[in-house]
């Protein structure tokens, strides 16, 4: 449920100078004429690699919990721990990853971490073939894959703006989110079919191959941004503090972080027991579970297609809070699903939820990328990931604990009620009335907001 996040854009002659300590950026090529970013060769390569990688990732997102449930016969608490392991790295290395990535060549970071994740996931079918697979090994694979994902995501979010112009970030994010949504539609269906045909451990191999595919396409990207110049006084703690200060010192970013982190917390409570409900209590087959999960991504695809137009109609700020308001309460259907027509109702609720989530993600991620100075993009992205994904392992552990004490449906209800109120931080922020959001190239300079110059006051 997480958005694609890009990287440092090129600057026009009207943009402020690059902050001291960062290297100048080559101007990204801006496609002209019909076709937009589809005419941009490097963007197409990034898009192709990520689309197939996302398809594989959706297979594994289903397969790993089902390996634990169906093959290793793990309990509810163990499944919750496994889900927590998938995102624990964002707490462990989320903040320093931003500072480290800013010192590296971003393209190389993407390739290396694609290859690492491919090798880690390939171990699951190998271990099953050898008859040595255990739940502890799944924990290790999930944790280590999560660390690679942290570095990949931070670099990825800081790479797209090096490839395309800032004015094209919404279009770029929308295209990437659309392909991700298509992958979410096809991935679970493919995953369900593969799990039934090959069993869950061997279906994970599809994800491993998809990461190899992604690495191959990223390797073909021709743009070679220069290696960042080392800071004359490198200090990891100071660099981390700068990223935290930028995010937490801005009212809009602070509200977005609070909204997203709380949504991810309660969403992880639900995720920890969601497959337990479908596979163990409702006794749905992997194929049906895959189809049900795929319907949710239909909403994501619709959201990706309408996000830009919706923001243009209602304004960038209202688009963010309205989408968040729509998404949360849809989770209230899940606790009451039975093995009857209510499964169809769950599919409809998932469509509406994911439509809201994707509209929210595209607009808030594009805003963050446009707002942040190039020299801070890596640290800003890492800080936001730390804040908004750092709640997920705690939510998963809480979901596993609640599931083993108050039951699966009680846990789903608690998570759904919590999600229904996660829109409040953005609704109560200046976003409620802001049709146009500030950017790095066009900061707000209202003298009344000297303490927070990038956030306009409410009228």
C-alpha cells in the first residue's frame, strides 16, 4: 500500500541554487509533443522494470503468509511476526539509509538491491526442495528483503526526478502507480493460480525472477547522474537531523506523516490476520483469495487514472484529505465477511478503499518531491518512510497479539475503527483549503509565516 517515490529533479534557470555540499544536477530531458513521458526512453525503462517487479512482488506478498499458514502451519501470532518482519527494516535502518543513499550512485543502489532481493527470495523454494524450510527462515528472508527494500525505495524516490522534469512528477507518479495497480490486479490472480499449481514456496520464485528483470531494465537506463560530492564535514547524525527537521518542521508534511503513519499502523493490524480469515476461517482456496485481492487493485487503477484530474478539479490540498476520508471507513466491511454474498461486498469495499489510497498517495508523494530541495531528497524520503512505514511492524505485532487473544474478527474490527479516523490530521491541516501547494521552485514567502515559510496560512 505503499506509493512509488521519485528523486531529485533538474532545475530551471529560475530555481534557487543547489544547496552547499550537493553536486549540480544534469537537466533531465523533457519530452515534448504527444505521448508525454511515454516518449522518454529512460522513464520507459524504469517503468517496464518496475511493472514486472511489482507483479512478482504481489505474488510473494500472498505467497509468504500462505507458506507460513498452509505449509508450516504457523499460528496467528507467528503470521503476525512474519508480516512485521517485512517492514521492520524501516524502523531499524530507515533514517540512516537516507543519508547513506545520498552518498551513492542511485542507479547502482537500485540494481544491487534488486539482485539481493532476488537471491533472498530464491532461497525459499530451494529450502522447501531440500526439506529444511522453517518459519525462522521466513523471518530472516522477510527481514533481509526488507532492508534491501528500504535502500531501494529511498533511492527510487530520489531517482525519478533526476530522469524527468519536476513539472512532470504527477504524470510520472500516476503512470507508475497505474502500472502498480495493474500488477496488483494481475499479481494476486497469478499468485493464487501459481500457489495452487506449484504450492506457495515455489510461487515465491516468480518474485525472485521479477527482481532480476527489474535489475536488467534499470541497467539499460542511459542517464548517468554524477556521483554526489562528499560533504566537507560528513556527520551522519547531523544529516539525519536535517531530514527530520525538514519534515517535522513543516505543517503540511507533518500532517501527511501523521495521517499515513496511523493508516499504516491500523492497516497492518488488519493485514496481520487478513489471510488467516480468508484461508483458515472462511476456507477459501488460494485461487479465490488471489481473485479477491486482485479486485482491490481495480480501485487502485481507477485512482491512478483520475488522480491528476481530481486534483485539478477540487484542488491539490482537498484531493489529499478527501481521498483519505473515503478510504478509511471501507475497512469496516472486513470484520463481518462470511462465506456468502458478503465476499462480493468485501471486493467492492476494497475497490473503493484502494481508489482513495492511490489518489492520496499520488498527490502527497508528488507534493513532497516538488517541495524538497535536491540536496535533501534522500533524507526527506528516508525520514518519511521511517515515520510512515515504521508503524507497520508494530501494527503487525499488535494484530498478531490481538488475533491470538480477542480473535481474528475482533482484531479486524479494531483495525477498521482506527482506520476510519486516520484522515483527521490532513483534514485539520491547511490542506483543507489549499488548491495550490507550495514547491521548492516556488516557495511561499508570506512574511507572516517566517517560521514556516513553505506553508501558506489559511484564509
